[in-house]
C-alpha cells in the first residue's frame, strides 16, 4: 500500500512551529523576489543544500533579520507602498479569501488583521530535511516528492488492513516531534493516494477503498498533472469529471505515452514504484525586479546569478553542458538564447558564454523586468564526450573555480567577485 504525506500549508505551519503566537489566527507567509544577491555591499550570502533531491531547490540565504517593513514596504517619493505576494496562507486566512500568489496589499484589504511573516527558506529547508530523516526511520521505501511531500511504500512492512491506523499514528508522531500538521492519503496507487491527501486536508487521513466512487465527482484539476490547458482540452471532449475518464481509454491511448501514462494513473493501474533517488536535471535561478533600463547593470546581474549557479553546480559535482539565458522585457517581450558545449564547466567559461549570449539577445532600449539563467544536460547523467580541443584550458579554469568555491564555502558566496560583476 502507498501513502502520500503532505504538510498542511507548509510555510505557514513552519513559522508556527517556531512562533506559537502565530497559531489559531489568520496569518500568511509572504515573499518578494530575493534581490539581495545584487547588493553591492557584502551580504554574506550562503547556500543551503542539505536536502538536495531533484525536487528541492537549494536556497541562498543571509543571516540578516527580516521584518515586515524591511521586506515588504518600499518608500517611493515619501509614499509607502506595500509590495510582495502571499506564498502560503493559513486556513484561518483562507477563510477570508486570502490565497497563494495574491498581492499582499490585496490580502490585507480582505483581512486587515492578517499577520504576514516574511519567508524564511532556510527554516523550511531544514524542517523538510529533518522530516525526511524522521520518515526514513518509519517507512522502508520513501520518496521525497517536493519540499513538503513524500510517498511511502508500506508493502511487506505494514499489513494493508493496518495502514490507516499506522498513518494516523504517524500523523500524531509528526505533530509531537515537529509541531507541524500533515495530511495523509492511502491507496494501492501513488497518484490516487496523492489526490486522497488533498481531499483529507487539513490535518486528515483518508484511505481510498474504491477508486471509481472516489473519483466519480472529483474535478479534473484535482489530479496531479492536469493543468488548466489540459483541463480545457478534456472538456472539449466532453470530459468534466475525473470519474468520466476510465471509459475513454481509446482517446487517452491516442495521445501516446503521456496520455497512456495519465490514463493508468487516473485509473489506479499505473503500478509505478517509489523512486528513492532522482537526479537533479537542471539548476536554474530567476529574479524579477523593477523596470531596469541600464544594460550595464543588467549584465552585472547576469554575472552575479551566474556565480550562484556555478556554486550550486560545483557543490553537487555536476558538469552541465547546456547554458540558457532568458530576459523578460516590458510589454511581454521575451528573448532567450541557449547553447550546448561539450566542455568542462567553469565559472570563467560560463560567464564568457553568457556575455556572448547577452550581446546577441539584449534590447538596450527596452526596460528589463526579469532574468532567468539555467544550466542542464549534466555529463554525470548522460555519457557525453567532452571535446579534447579545449581540455587543458578548461581544466585550468575548473581548478580556479574550485579554489574560489572553497573560499566561498568558508566566507560566504560574495567573498570573491570577478571584474564583470563590479
Ligand atoms: Mg503541502
């Protein structure tokens, strides 16, 4: 039997576990794009990577104290302006209509007594890591599916008839040990168990005994992997409820692999096992900021983000061979460029390539709003052959990158900046 464990309103619950004064009141965690990495002063930024499964992104953090005003209030020409969005709302806040991705200013209009706490990703990261370790002692086959979600396979360990009891006990133990509420779904299929968890929330345990009757009236969007676009497509075929899918096998099969996979997941016949180890396939960072018309500053920001990506790549010993840069400008103009080089990855090489890519796509007249950088196609995952042509030069550069890495590990990520960042 599979169980799926999901922390209820994770970031909000995490904050409550360290500040009980936040319990039983409408509260929410808010965030703003973290622009601290672009500061010119030293901010002593470090990387937290304890938990680096493919689904948990490493976080950059600094120890600076955060208050509501320092994070969310901007003073522009003497006027105070509330910025930022809601990341997670407690159930008490949801009752007022406060929800994820809502602007904080709007949330405060709906619920003036709402307490908003700036996000503390290192706290969430640690909690996720400790919960993972705890669950490993309770469940023989465990898969971390996201920062706050886990699948467990209990077959051969707990009798099917006892899984409900086991799950209720586990829920209680997690509450006692971590002071956080979780919900748990149970079924023979992982994906049905996941839908059951959402159904059980908040702080519930639910076992799906009969898939057909459970799905009968559930809406399409409740199933993982059915997004808005796909939902509309299904509606176009007259399918409005999850329960209507089982009878449409031929239709789903006509969509080849993804359709067939989804069909079996929805009917609970997927037989998909626990995946306990999943390799990271890419490393990406993006930052959204106020309209920026200064191409030199934009270039500087790209180089800073590059340094952060390099730091993650080297710390997980990945050798990415595809580099990607995207810039969102005003009026919905998006430009991007990627290139694949069968070479040894290093800070120098990455920055040289990025500078060239930037020159090709930059729109110097337009105001930039967002930068996205990523690297993928790791040679550790695929057997790619690195070109011998530049090997000696690349090895030298990689040695330099690794020397910088050890300094940054000791003194923070912004201890050494290259000329292109100044
Ligand atoms: Mg959750």
